[in-house]
């Protein structure tokens, strides 16, 4: 029986420092891309994009569940900052033999890739899709999320968990907090406390493609412009989507990634 590439994928697990990381591989042949999803996502976030990329790039696309999401083990109870996620990524790439393979990160996955580029410098082409890491004055929703981080324990002890999730998501509209497993609350608090990365961008020297949705309200266009200006070797492409263009504009993303990875600017 024949299969289309959309039907052909395989899952595998790798252990780094005693923690399991789950990986889904789309396509056959040599690895051509490693993908990291955003906060609250999983390898399934790339179900629309990965098979298209595998077809266009002519190889295997490796999608990784970030610790704490999907089928990967969570960080320790006291949580991880982005530097610990960067160290996890370095160990995972080494274990899988993917250190020299281009990578793509969406939202928080892009933030991890930026930090990894600074703590583990390399020259591997990198695609950032609506990446986080550039911070602005806290919005009302973000301030409420910080308050929730402080009062969550007594709140959850007194109220039904289902009610707490509904209040945080619908009333406070703190979706990141509402979507975070209990084991990831400390990690989210550490992530929110980190400094803006804009002053460090000059240390990211590899070729970078920035893909952005014009109407993105999670990581707005002003963040894309900061990254474009601060990264020494970056180019920016914009479509009419929002934050999830890897799902809603998968064909457009595939075309841009294919053109970017198929070009060698060293010539």
C-alpha cells in the first residue's frame, strides 16, 4: 500500500540527562530541518507545515516536543529559564546527530533558538516564526498573569481546578498561564522574569530568516523589526496572518523556508 508524505511519520524518544524528549520525524532521507514549537504546543503544531517542508526540501523534518509539553518529560519542579532550555537543546541535537541541521522555531521555540545561538554559537541557518524574546512594557494581561503566578497556590487550593482554568483563560485572558501544566508554572514565571534579549542580538551571527504575521498580537510586528535591525545577518518576510502562520499559512512559510535554505550566501 502506498502512502503520501502526510501519512508517513514516525515517533521516537531520546534521553538527555535522564529526561525523555519525544520527537516526530516527517519524511525520509537525510535530516533537513529541526522544528521547535511554541509555548503550550507540541510536535502536532507542525502537522500542517512539516510534511510540506519534507516534500519541498527533499528530506526528513524532525519536530521536537519541548520539555513540559507533548510527550516530553517536564523540567524539575523549580522550573527552567531559557538558558536551561538552550542546554537541553544542545544535548538533544548532539544525541540525535542533528547539530549541523538548520532549525526553525515558533514563538517560544524561536526564543530558545536565539538563546541557544548565544550560549552555543554556531553557523547553522535558522528560521524564526513569530519568535518571542523581545519584551515591551507589560500589557494588562501580562500584569494579571504575574499576579496569578503569586496567588495561584492559595487560589487553586480553595477553588475547583476547572473553575480556576476558566477564570484565568476567560476572565483574565491569561492563556499562557491557563494552558500551563502545574509542573510548568515555575518555568513560566522564570520565563516572564527574564530580561529582553535585544541588547544581545549582535552575538547571533548565522543567517536568520524572520517570518511574521502582519496581524500578530502575541509577538507584534515591532518585535520583528527589532530582531531584523539587531541580528547581523537577518532577512524579514511578512504575510497577512496572525501568530500561528505555521498553521494558517503553511504553503507561504514552506516557500520562504525553501528559498532561504536553498540559497548559499557565502558565494
